[in-house]
C-alpha cells in the first residue's frame, strides 16, 4: 500500500505552493472570452449555423474541453525521466524498492488529482455559468471522465516511453516537442479532426492519439453515437494503452541492460 | 569579459547576450542530435498556427476585413515576431524557474551586473530561428503577392512596431520574473502570460469596439501582430502610436515592480 502514501506525499508538495493551484481560475476566463469573440465573429461573418458539424457553443466548448483534458492528463514524466538519465540519478532509481514507473506514476497521479479538484471542477462550473451547453448531461460528463482517465494513462505511458529513449538519445527535449506537434495535429487539440478532409479524418480517428483528445471531446460535447460507441472506443483505447505499456516494458528491460552508472 | 566594463550598460547587455548565447550554443552542441532535431521541430511548430487558421478559414468565411492573402501575411508576421522574441527571451522563464527552485537566485545578486540584465541577456533560444525563417519567407511571399500599399513608410512603421513588440515581450518576461521571485514556484504563470498575449494573435476586428479600442491603445495587444501587419497593408491611424506609448508604460511599470520585489527579497540560504 505504498502507492497511496506516495500520492499523498506528492499532494503535500503541491499544496505547498497554493498560488499555483489557483492559476486556472485566472487562465480559463481568458481562454473562454477569447474563444467566444473568435467564434462569434467567424460564425456571424460566415452566416452558417455550424462549421464542420460544430455549432457556436460546441466550438467554444471544444477548446474549453481541450484545456479540461490537459487538466486530466498533463504530467512531466518525459522530462523527469530524461533528466534522471542525463544527471545519472537513474542509478539511484534502479536500487529503490519502488520501480521508477510506479514512482513517476504516483507523481503524475498527485499532479492530476490536484488538477481535477482545483482546475477541472471550478473551470467546468465557470464555463457552464457563462456559456451553458445544452447537450451537456451527467452521461456526457461520465463518459468524458472515463475516456479522459484512460487518456491520462495513455499520455503517461507515452511520456515514460519518451523519457526512456533518453538512454539512446541522451537528450529528449526535441522528442518531447515532436510529441506535442503530433498530439496537436493528430490528436485533435489544435483543431477538430472533422475539419480535415473526410478520408484523412477516417484514418486519424483510428490512431492512438485520437484517444487523448478527439474521443473524450466527442463524448463531452454529446456528439458520440450512444453507449455502443463509447464502449467500443474505450476498449480500443485500452488496447492502445496495452500496446504502449508493452513497449515500455520491453524498452525498460533493454534500457536497464544498456545503462551504466559509476560511483561508490 | 574584462573589456565589457568599459562599455555603456546597453552595449554591455548586448555583449553579455552574445556571450551567454555562445556559451549556451556550446552546451547544446554537446547533444548534437537533439539540437538539430530541435531546429527541425521548430519548423513543424511554426506550421501549426497557419494550419489551424487555414482550416478555420477554409471551413468559414474568415475574419471581416481580412482576405486570405492578408490573413497569411498576418500569420507570417505573427511567426516572425514570435520567433524573434523566442530567440531573444525564450530561455528567460526556464532560467528564473531553475534559479528559484534550487535556491540559487542569490548568486545573481553577487554578479557584477544588475540581476534583471543578467536574466534578460540569458534568454537566447536558438530554436526560434526556424520560426523566424518560416515567418520571413511567408511574409516575403505575401508581400510579393499583395504588395506593400504603404510603401517605404510601411516598412519603417513595421520595424518600429516590431521593436515595440520585442519591448513588450521583455516587459512580459520581467513581470514573469517578478512573480516567480515572489512566489518561488510559479507553476502555470507562463501559460497565463501566453494566454493573455494570445489576444494579440488574431485580427482586432473579432473584438467588440470597446475591447478593440483598449487593445489597440492602452492595453497594447495589437502591437503583438496587428499593427505590424497593418503597417504593411496600408497607412496606420494615430491610435497605433498610443499603443507604442502603452507598451513603453507597461515595461516601465514592470521594471518598477521588479525593483520593488528585489528590495523585499529574502534569501532562503545562509
């Protein structure tokens, strides 16, 4: 039962900096207001009721939800693991009773628990007051929470994988940037995937990156095709998660064999 | 570095910037693969903004008062200014974050130059180069397509607004340093400043008249991209110059805040 204790320790560390936790209450209104102005202008100027299937409210909420998903999934695992390899601290991680994967997972869980409580919940209340979204129900929020939860583990597994690649690349900063580009374009955080040509959209929604943003967003916005699609997508996302975890295990075994530390 | 002391402070700042940049480049070249990949990735990042704009534009009628060529120019100018500010100040946040987290800020106070100067001159980030290249190429392409109706004056104003934009970014970073020294662990403060500055990433026509007036004058978000792009597209109104005044005032306020914070700074070490 060491994992909950580690999570609790992480939370204690985060709560030492209370100002940082309140930042989202400042950030979100800025995003909200900007998106309202932006999309109101685009919609009124185009004279259309919807753009690529998205109404004005849905577009405003789409970008709000992109932020919500970051509140659920964001962690520094790739940076943390990469820095441990560069600094040599990776040696210490190999002799600890808890694996580095579990240790970093506890840090990520702490970070996101605080994010959900202090960022996601206040933000969703704030948005609901200023721009009520008629299609939002308890079902859509529930489906969003489950899919965002899976997205958290998938993003964590991706980050851990990138961090481990530091054993081969030494510095993974550029690789972290590549990850952001891929997620932004192929995951749907930059622009809804429906805005791409249909043939491309059909490919993109089947890739693992769509599980990070596209599917949770669809469920949140009430654009999913019922529980059937939700269950299918959840299972698909879990399969992709399994693939990433398997790669992590294989790479970890190789990395440990390859790594050489000096000291004593 | 001895001869630096004979120069005036601004000249010393420039020399220090180049010295710090050279040192950083030497450090980065130790990880050549990462460095080259980082430069290439910057091109990819540069493409994201125009890609999103193109998708939005092609699925709607765009923004009032801006045709597609003008929006491309706007995006190119945005990339250019973002790239330039990234090259000059891209590492400032990381530097102050690390100093405060590790309790090493005291070292800054012992150095022969003012701490703010030390921080701002350590901001070099070479990855912005890719963005500048893409932005410049896009700007030249747009200028060739639509011309510069304002002629040579347009270019002069463009460079004045470009300098003001760089000054604005310096002010934003000074403000960031102020809050970081105050709070020690700023968490998502960088994100806040980015989100606020994002108001300048769109044509001002999307805002209601009250906000538009505010952003083009006293709260100078329009200096971020709108006025530089407008300067190339035609004669700019007098309100553009109030934005210049607003920028200078903002930077002065941030410097005063920084000085005030520095006086009340208490070291954690012994």
